[in-house]
């Protein structure tokens, strides 16, 4: 799922797994407890081989 952030955001993975690939081609394989920061305008692609649950906080 591609996404472009319109505000700064932190995301913490609570359950499952999540892979995030940024525009530079860097991939982060998240596991529960991992936190990522996304800057305004950042373009990413989310994928997962299973279900996941995440919490996010955004600066609007």
C-alpha cells in the first residue's frame, strides 16, 4: 500500500509484522515494539505477510 505523509508521524507496531519501504529503497521490517518516524512529504510503501496492529501519533 503506497502512502505519502502530509504531516509528521510516529508509528509503533503493537502486534504482527509490517514492512515499510521508503523512496530511497530502504526497507524496515517491523516487529511488535518497533517505532518509526515519518517526515512530512515522505513516500513509503507498506506490506505485510500477516495481520498487524499499529498505533500512530501525528503532528497536524
